[in-house]
């Protein structure tokens, strides 16, 4: 291969074709041309960098961090990022659950602290920066809610226009966010996949810049920032295990990609064990990752943010999981809701069902003695519980009002 001098380049995860042009690209044209209906997208592109040159430039992670990781993002200037602070979210160490000391180390990464209260801001802010440097003012996306509200909020801060296509049954709280941020919201009859396909057609017809999960390779690049933060927050050590909620497969690919970048630079020497966690009602990646015959099923789960019929980043997520010996687990909706309640009661962190899915997996591993003593385990909490209040009604009970009388109060609290 010729010497790479570009800031970044693309590589197709299916055919391996490399694109040395730094231009705006979505899917590999050759592989996507072979796309069949009801099939996961072929030709998703991986963004790569001249790691040898970057390695010469930064001898330590500290030096790389001081640069803002600019050499590991496909943009020219950190000033291109929107003004809202994205990332640098808290990592909490939890020592006790349900009154019992933990034998393993548990850390909760709370990405509900991002500007629009979800992990999706990591992708949106990089997409917006890339668009700004290319004078692309209109950004479109399909979303079940979080990606749309994220894009809407980030664009509001950066003076860009967002158009968001959502399935008509998306949660009201997320739709409200999108509208309040001033984006153009387009409810679509059908599923997320129907909205996704329509947004791609609109991109081709109107020339809008598309933020869609995996379709736009920068969504993966934006989400990898969490890996850099985790390595930094863990005092430059690699955790033993990371539990990641999975829908389309982009967040988990971002986690892998961030650590893989650090591997390429020689800053770490191992990959953490990454656990892909899905709802049993939407387990198309977990069920197919080690299967020769791929069969996608319709989704039905309370965890709407990871409810996906056709995982848009299936093939990249599969490659990462197989290459680095990742683990997979599907958890039932009742376990997700119980985990959400336990998480809130024990830690004060209220997560939406999709985020609580990863905590449900942690509880499953703990119950089945799969976490060695002193092992370092991270649970990614990807969105606020305020995103979907209806989902938790089944696990809460609001008492009837009492008269302003001490005896009634005592009866209620006893």
C-alpha cells in the first residue's frame, strides 16, 4: 500500500476497499450496490488514520489528550465543534448494592449528563463539526428519539438546521425535545427502518447531509470518544469488562474503535472484554453474531432506543466482537425494568430502559459468578430515564393523597 499522507481515509468493512480521498462518503459504492431488501447494510465504512505518523507525534496518552485527540478525528480544527460541552461525563465507582459490599469493582459511566441527556451527542457533535467544515447547513437523520433530539440540540447550538424523521410511535418526551430545539420533525408511519430508508432517499434527492447511524461512518468515530475518556478516567488502565447496550451496533463499534485506535498507537496492549447486551425482544445482533445464516426478527421491547429490526451496523459490530472475543447477552424486558429500579434505588442514577439493559447484564453476570474478585467492570448508561417516563410505570406505585394529618402520615410511612 502506498504511503498514507491524508488526515484520514476510509476502509470498507466488507470488501476491504480503501478510499484515500477525505471526501464526504457514506457506504462503499460497490458493496452497497449489492444490497438486498431486509438485509443489514453492506459497505459500512471504517475511518482510519496514518497511525505510524501519529505514533511518532505523541509518545504518551497524556500528550495525545492535550491535543484534544484532533489527529484521531476526521476534522481539521477543534474550533469546528459546536459550543455545547459533549463528553467528559462522570464515571462513578459503586461499592455496595442492596446493602452488600461488591467483591468486584463496578463503575457506572453516566452519559445522561450530555447536553441532550444521551450518548448520541458524541456522534452528533462530530457530524456537525464535519458538516460545518464543508459548509453543509442541513443535516437529516432517522431516529427513534435519542439521535433525533441529539442532532436537534447540537444543531440548535451550532446554527445548523436539523430535519428528523421519526416513527410515529416514538416516546413523547423525545419528540418534545426535538420540537423544542427547533428542528423540523417528520413523523413517519411504520418503523424506524421505514424512517431510515426515507431519510436516505431524501439525502439522495435533496443533497442534505445525513447523520444516520452507521450509514454515516462519522457516527462511529464520534462515539469512540467514550473509550478515550474511560482509559483516562481509569488512570490509563484498560478495564476488564464493559457492558454496552446494543441496537444498531454503533455504540459498541465506537467503544471498540476507540480502544483499537489506542492499540494501533501502542498506548495499550490489550482490548477489554466488551459485552454486547440486547433486549430479548430485539436481539438481532446477539442471536446472529456467531451464526452462519443471518435471520432478523421484528422487534418488540420496552427499550425503544435499542429496538431495531435491521441492525444498521451489524457487520462491523460482528467483526469487532469476533476479532476481540467479545461476549453477548440478551435480557428480558422484566429484567431490564427491575435493573432500572435497582439502579435508581442504589445509586441515584435514573436511566431509560435501553441504558438499564447494560446494568441488567451486569446483574446477570454477578448472579452467575462471572465477575472475578477485584475485576474492573464498567456499565455504560446511555440515556436519562426522563426520556421515557411511561416505560417505568410498571415498576413504580404512587400512593393516594392523604389528608394533612399526622396519623395518616404515620400510617403511610410505617
